[in-house]
C-alpha cells in the first residue's frame, strides 16, 4: 500500500495550495485528481481568474504566500499579466503547465483519472482510502488527509454526514459552462459602448478593454425575438484572459438538482452547449466588434459552484461574512460578497457591511472536519452555511485555506496530535512567516 504523509484529494485551487505547501514543508505528498489535469474549476471549468486575492474593490491585497509564487510562475509562462481590478485573469493551458511544473519540481505524486470511492476509519481517524481508476482499486494511506474535492467526498464517506444546498430546501446554485471567444475588435466595442451605455458596459484600462457586459435591454430583446437561447440569464459577461481580442464568457446557466446523477449532469452540459452556440451567433450578428469573432473553445466540464459541504468544528455563518467577523483562530481572509446564481432570482450579490474594501476571517475550525482527527475540508466544501460558502468559495481564499491546512497538518504530524489540537498562535506565526496574510 502506498504511504504518504499528506494525501490531497482534489487538485483544484484549494488542493494545489495544500499540496505545494505540504511538499515545501518536506512532507511526502500525493494528489488524487479525477480529471487529467490539475487546476479544478480553473482549468477544467474555465474559471479563468484568481479571485479573492484582493478585496472586492481591488484596493487591498488580502491573500499572500503560495499564491504569489504561483502567479510569478504563471507570468513567466505568459499566462497572465497579473492583477486587473479585483482579480487575476489567466489562460488555461499556461495554468495547466505552470501547476504541473510546480508540483513536479517539488516531487509531489499525482494520480490522474482517479476517484475516491472508499474510506476506512479507525479510532476517529482515517486509516486509508480506496482510489478507483482504470487499473482498478488502489488503497493508499497517509497521516493527514485534505478534502479538496469540492464535493466533500472524503467528509461524506468518513462521517456519513455533510451539508448540501440551501438549508431550507437543498437547492443548489446554478452551474455554468464558460467559453472563450477570440478575434474580438476591442476598439470597436469601446467606441460602441461609449455611445450606447445602456446596451454595453465596458471596463477600460489604458487603451485595453478589460471587461464587457452585454446588458439586459439588448439581451432581452434578442430573447424575445427568438435570436438568443439563454433561458436562465439576461446578460452576457466577458473578461479578457490576458491576450488582445481574447475573452472568456460565463453567460450560460443551468440548474442542477442532483450533481451525483450522471444523466442529469449530461443534460445540463448539453443545454449549456446549446446556450454557447446561440450566444456566439447572437454576439457576432448583433454586437459591434464581434463580427469577426469566433468560438475558441469551451470548458471541458461544467463549473459547479456549490454541492456538498463538510461539517467542521465550526460552521461559518452568513452573519460572520456580512459582519466582517474576526476570529481568534483566523487562518485566512476573504473580501468577496455573497454571490448567488439562483434558479429563480438570477445572479445577485449581497455586499459586506463594511463596504467593498472590507474583509472577514476564515476560522481554523471551519476547515477541520468534526469528529475525525486527521482530515481537513477546504475550498468550496469548507464547513459553512450556504450563503457563507457563496462568498468564501472564491479561488484566492481557497488557496489560502489549502496553505493553512497543510501547515497545520505538518505541525500535527510532527507533534503526533489531532488537527483540532494544533496550537493556533504557533500556526498563525508560521503562516505569516510563509507570506500568508491573516
């Protein structure tokens, strides 16, 4: 049976933050990833930005450490130009290359196309796990486990307990299949937006077009005339990925009641692809600047914003988020509003009470799985209420959670203690030493 110090299940932003930190601490580290690429929703779902490193205003940096090293490497590969407003846009293939290079440089083992399918728990700790791939079943053991699956798979299998959807009815956020458009005439769009601000909103930085929003009047008119199939949205939002004329669009929305049902997910992806084709036709035929544009590619898999969440030692609450909560056991900051993609209400935001340059703490107890001594839950499956997760799920915050979990795991292994018994002050001091912002 392969044995590791730290087993990271899920190679998305949270898992990457954890695995890189673990290996830099000298721990034998392994990543289990169900897709044939690292990056999770970054690369597999075309969430082509690192969001959450800065407050929502973009004025204050609130996440540091591992993310800074990652962005520096990504810049060297031409994948990003760095901060643009409140996020860091990037191109997906450069991100894939950068992540694999970083992971391989640190000697981390990767299992691709492999899923967690079983867990053995002994004396309130995970003893080993069952991984299923093309070659059958492999059992792997570790001293510490990090659930960064996004779906709280390890938490659910080890405790038979998790949260899912809205507390009142189990309803999930809508899913999105983003797509890239190339050969957009930025100058023409900027000119048109100045004369028609009711139809196109544009964010312009210097001489470059940073973001485009095709506004409701233009979209609704096209829908009424049966020229656009976009059943769950009334706008098209696009942002530049770091190359002139190349934008990613996340207009598609589909509700998913049961993300574990392959038939339902297939129908959702099929519907989203229909929305993509219709959106391209709409943009090229109706929006100045898109006449010669074309579909470059679409995400390999649909982006899920929220599925299952682990039950930790503390459940982060909506009031904590909106009230800019400070915690004694803080391990990260987040400044993103509550962002809901609702099947009935559409997309809406609830901003933090302190304004768009404010932030709140992620407490350590919300990334420590309750009743299991050697498991962390991080990223979009952290222990949080539905509305709180709708803020804390952003990828910059997820990386910070991963760095904190691996740092705490290193201490727990060294001292032979449970995750919850790690000394918080020592943990915070080590995180700050490694560049984290608390």
